[in-house]
C-alpha cells in the first residue's frame, strides 16, 4: 500500500489530517457538518506500517460515513469499526492483489505483511474477511510446462 494513495484518497474525501496527542488511540476521526478531520497520534504508532494501517482505517470511516459519538452504544461502535475496516481492506488490500502475492510465494501472513508493508494484524484481518466472511479461496498458481 502506497502512502501516496492514502493521501490522494484523503484529499478526494475532503479529509484533513492533523497530528494530535490523542493518548488513547493511534488515530481518530471526527465529522462536523460533512467534513472530516483525522487526528493522528504518532506517539501511539510505532512505524510507517502502523501509520498506513491506521490512516486506511480512518479513511474508511470517512468514505462510509460511519462516525459516532463517544457515548454511542457499544454495538453501534462495533458496526462502524467493522464497516471502516471492511472498506479499508477492500480498497487497499483487494483480493486480487493478495492472490498475486500468494501465487508469487508469499503464503504466510508475515510474508504478506512484508510484501504489502503493513502490520501483520492488518493482513490477518484482510485474510479473515476474504476467506472466512466472504468465503473466497486462493486459486492455485499456474504450472509452468517444466512442472507438468
């Protein structure tokens, strides 16, 4: 996942990104009158991979409109977090790209995380979504004439 793609999406979604010491999370999104502010606590994020994963998730909140009050019921918060995750996975880790990486030899979650330059947890979330929730399966790699 390229950082430039995240910034382009932020611009397209009219979301502003601000560094801010949140203290309880790596990032949070606030919506006011249809405009979004994404606040990023760099002290909470360990590296660029975690920043990209957090920003992708927050952009998911902007793209889906799934924001909520801090005092919202737990089930609503969970639904909104799920929708933001699902959007981020579909947008930045499409199944076809995962399929190519697997066929290229990246078969373990840590290898896919290295390949996509994302945290392993983010890749595992994507695999869970595609394989368990959506029921998709990776096609076997095409055999070369020498292998047949």
